[in-house]
C-alpha cells in the first residue's frame, strides 16, 4: 500500500528552529481541547514561526491536512474568503458566493486552518472564523495576531521572548543550548559567519547582547548577521549608543516593542543611503517579487538600475530581504517579513515618494499581465501559470491601487481584462469578476480596456451559471465594439453571447453565435487561445445537440490549430470535447487517448475544472469498455475534484444524469464492496495525489486479445473511415464533401488526420490500406 504524504501546504523550514519546546507542548495540549487557539504577542516575537512548528507537529492528527493562509499582504477584507479558499485548492466556477462553497467544502473536513497575521483584519477574521467553526464541526483554527479575535471559545497562548539566563549568571559555552536566545544568536551567527563560535571570553557579551534585545527573535536575527564584519563587543557598543535616546520615547509603548523598533531603526541606519531607499521602495511589493520587478519598480531617483542587483544582495545579507531558492530554471524571488515591510512603508511614506513608487509598481504589473495575455497562445503557458500564481498578491495590489487612487481606472481595467489568462485557465473566476465589477462603474466611457473587461466578465458569468449577467455584459461589449469600430472586440462579443446562450440552454443560438465569432476571428487572422476556444465551444454544443460527427470535426480542428502553435490550454479543452463526442458516438475506446492526453496537460496548468471534465469522460469511457476496476477510483477522484470546483459538469443536467447512470453501471459490474474499495482508494488525497495514484499505473486492459489484434479495430474514427473509403474510390475532396453532405474544409481536415494516423503521406497509400483491411475482413 502506498503511503500518501500528509495533506497541506506548510512551507519547508529554511533555517533551524530554536527552542519553544514548552510553547509547542502547551499548544498541542490546548488544541486537544479547543477549536480556536490564537498565538498573541508583539511583532517580531516569532508567532508565525511557532505556529508553523506547531502545525507541523500536529498535522498527522488531522485527516484532511493542515493548511496555511497567509494574510500579511492582504489589505482588502473583502478578499479574506478568497484568500482562505485558494490554498485549499478551491477553484469556484459556480455562481454561489465563494464563502458558501468554502463552507460546504469544509463541512465534513477534519483539518487545521492556520490564519497567519490577523491583526490588520481583526474584525473580518473574527467574523470569518466564527462562521467557519459553526459550519464545520471538525475544523480547528490556529491563528496568529497581535491581539485576540475575541470570539467565544477562543484560547490564547501568549508568545514571550526567548529564554535568557538569570541576570547574575553567565553560562559556559557548553550550556548555551539551555537558553533559547543565546542559542539562536549562536546558530544564526554561525550561519552568517562560518567558523563563528562562542568562547568563554565572548559568552558574557553574547548574554548582554541578547538581554539588550529582550530575547526578541527578529531583533536577534538582525543583529546576528552583523557578526560577519564586527565582534560581539563592537555590535553591543553600537546598539548601546543607538538605544540611548530610547529612554525619551513613548512611555505607552511596550518595552519589547520599543526594543524591536530600536533594533530595526539601528539596522536601517547601518544601511547605505541606496540600501535604505531600496528597503523603503521594496516595501510596496505584496508578498514575493523577483529581480526584474525590483529593477523596474525600485530604480531611479538615486538608485541606478544596474545597482539594484547588488543592493538586493546586500539586503539579503543583512536579513532585511529573504531569498526563496526555487527549482532550477525559475527566477529567484525575495520577500520581507511583515514587520520589516511595514517599517519600510513608513519610511517610504515619510520620503514623499510613496505614490510615485506605487505607480511604478502598478505599471510593472500591468505590463506583466498584458505580456502574459499576449504570449499565452504558445508553448510557454505552464511557465506563465507558475508566474501568475506567484504574482497573485502583487496583481491584487496593483488593481487595488487603481481603485484607491481613482486616477487611472483604465489601468485597472487593462490589468483585470488581460488577466483572462489567469482568471479562466486557473479557475479564479469569482475574484476576476469581483475586480471587474468594482472597476466598470467607475469608467463608463467606451474604451478598449472596458470592452475587453466586459467580454471577460461575460465569459466568467456564463461559466458560473449566470446567463442573464453574461448576456447583459456581452451586449455591452458589442455596443462598445460598435462605438470603437473594433472588429476583434465585436467577434469576442458574439462569442460570449454564444456562451451566455449555452448557459441558458439555447443551444441553437449558442452554436450560431460561436460559429459567426470563429468566422470573424479567422477572417481577422486573429489566433489567440480564447478565440480558438470558439471551435471547442461549437464542438461542445454540437455534442449536446447530438450532431456528433460535426462535434468531432470542430474538436479536431481546435486541437490541430492549438498543437501547431504549441498551445496547451485550448488544446486540452479541444481534447476534452473530442473525448466526449467520441464517447457519445459510441467510439468509447477511441475517446480514451484524447482524454488521457488532456489530463496530462491540465495537471501542468492546474486547470482543476478542466481536469474534472476530462476525468469524468475518461471514467465513462473506461466503464463502457469493461474496465470497471480502472473506472471506480476515477469516480473516487471526481469526489475529490468537484467539491473544490463548486459546480460539477458545468451544471448541465443531462451530463449529471449520465454520471449517475455510468457510475451505477460500474458499481453493478464490480459489486458494491469491490467498487467501494476501489472508489475509496484515493480517500484523503488531494486531486493531484489521487490522479498520481490512479493514472500513473497503466489502466488494465480487459481480458482477452489486445484491441489491435481485433480485426474490427481501426485507428480511424467512423467518419474518417467513411472518408478513407471514398478516397480509395478515387473521389476528390470536393466530391467527398458532396457525397457526405459536409464542408470541403472538413473533408480536408479528415484527410490530414487519416494520413497522420496511418503514418502515410499519399492518398494512394490510404487506398492500399483500405483494400488490405477489406481483404483481411473477408472470410476464409
């Protein structure tokens, strides 16, 4: 039996964890008797690190995992629910409020939710947690905050400074591990300056240094990196000189707060003027950022662009910035601890440059979003998915800046519109609609940015089952296109009108709109992922109408065009529709390769909704080819996917009925006990673990001779066999089209596929294959 790793998203430790044995033990004991434990304490005291250690210690006790929700960079309380849903893997395609989908998903889950840095959203966090605890009886919450959430049942654990020896005692070097503050200083200094170690002569200075820093972990870490270039006594002397004015500070501030503030002030003063500017300017980043972004946003006005890389390295060395080392080939990323970031924001505000730097931040992320949209139709989609996911918080911050300043709503619309390549492929529809909803009323004038945002909004609304909202937005898009004379926008307006019609059940109108949209896209020579999706959409509607040969044609055209351009997302959807159309036509075996290829592609794109559709049709195909043991765990995987999506099978009732019918067929064939065992093979796994478990083993073929040994088997679809027969009779493409009552272009497409599948390069060789196949089927 394969042991699956614990569920969750806890980060790996990047440095050693020092001390806190008592706090971890206390927290474990408290969690055994409470559903909400809040770690409180001043900034820099180590609440986040302690929470992560506690979570790691207890995660195997939670059937459904331990999940971290980072709130430090989130400024808008309206996005709190979305911030919690995202790490859990919820990709909500329904029209229901995201909170309802989240609560339904958590209702039967036994998991620990770690909400980190709640203090700046304390009211929203308190309401949210209270709602969660009522809706999900097995859910527990571990929160970190500078103040309590003040809700019934909350238990508090006050996080204190690290332990120090008694004032009248100096430990020996072999005793320092007994005192957490000294041990932390020793470990971090040794990491910063290899060869460093405390001696009998320096231990007393180390104790004085840690006592001067009140045992605050962040203050100790900031001081430790200075031991690369100075002795402990020099460091201590510098601190004493710097801290002497603190006695005249605010008498209402807590001593530890004054100490930490003084330490950060001291670290800031030790930086060069250029390093201070970069520290302040880099504080505009929400979460992580890369070097390209830092060069664009932080340079100018005293910082040369070429100097940014050196200044970033210097701030990493001083522990102001932290570097995330990513897998080979991915760009390094940097971030600040929340306390240090907020200090930088104060300095930026005081410099009078805050708005200017935030504008540069917004400009950079607008360019990034538009570059992603422009390059999406090509081979680099997986890299763009990774990058856009990592920049989610910065993209939010850029749009929020446009809304807050109200001076450039067009820029906000351009970002939100360009991010169709993130909202739709990655299943972030609800948030995308939320941003566009807020932006559109502020910019009613007809512009390209508004028109783009309107068709993106319409697309999202149709997929969330809101045809009225989708139709209204599609009509507005078409009016803007008419006012601007924008033919490309008009084509998208027609296409989303077709999606709206499909969502409302008007399949004839949907097919007509999408067909006209694709004609216009083609006439404009406009090949982009959403444009080529018009072919897939026509195929999907044709399949639902029962026009299965035409559905196959549309899907194959979609796959062919996408494949020619190295595009993944649209191709994977074309393969889904191809699989569905082939299955509906009775070509169950031929549907399987397309669906498996789609699944492999969609996993790389994290397209959870598309995965659900592909896995669904693959389960149906396996069932109808007698592979019930392979189908059963796929039905179990669907039970892991659809709750995260929120709307199974796009809410299309005939498909939902087919799901129930085919799952029942597999259950009957295997027997309830065997089916349930196979179905539950993936219980407790996330969807991607489940697919690893189910699909990495090749699907077992039915007993008996292989399919290729069956004289009835053909690599061609039924319609391709018809075309091949007519090719063998010597008919031209035009004559074949007339005989089969289909378009000549469709015949040409079939002919290309036939040549490719048979591995031949002439129509004569196709005729030979037909004759040989006919002879093989003759009796005797």
